[in-house]
C-alpha cells in the first residue's frame, strides 16, 4: 500500500466563544496553519500513480481559498474552530472526493500544536 501527501498553508483568525471571560483564547487572534492531506492506495497500472497530484492541487486550492485570510468562526461548520474541528471539517469536505483519504493533519507550528484525523 502506498501513501502520497500534499501540504498547504493558510493564515486565519479565530476565537473560542465558549471559553470563560478573560481566557486568552476567547479573544480574536490569528495563526499560520499547516495542513497535510494523505491519500492511500495502490498505483493505477496505466499511469503508475495513486492519483494525479494536479487533481489533488485543484481540490486543495478551493479549500485553501475558503480558509485563507478569513475568520474561521464565520465559516459554516467552524463556529468553534479548534484543531480537531478544522480536521473534521476538512475530512467532510474531502472524503467524498478522495476515496483513499487516509489522514489529515492540521498544525500551528509556531506554537508546537497539531491534530491528526485518520481513517
């Protein structure tokens, strides 16, 4: 079984409305997010790959544009934009289009945090 991956970055603001008054995360703040999407499968015998990276790039570009330089809380399904919820949101967006979707990792590298959702 082979696994390919593609990564992308986006910058966005968010806040955690459910946190107590005075908690640092309750205030709007921003991060640079690093996302890695992994697809697992056997290479096609005709073209020798699991999938065309160009097709994966197209899917990712649409999602990146929706997230980049936006307030995550305003995006449908991300009203509480934790790393876990961002992973799940990405999974819901991609799973129907990527049958071999194996793993999504979302990281905030500047603060050493990440979350991975696996099949």
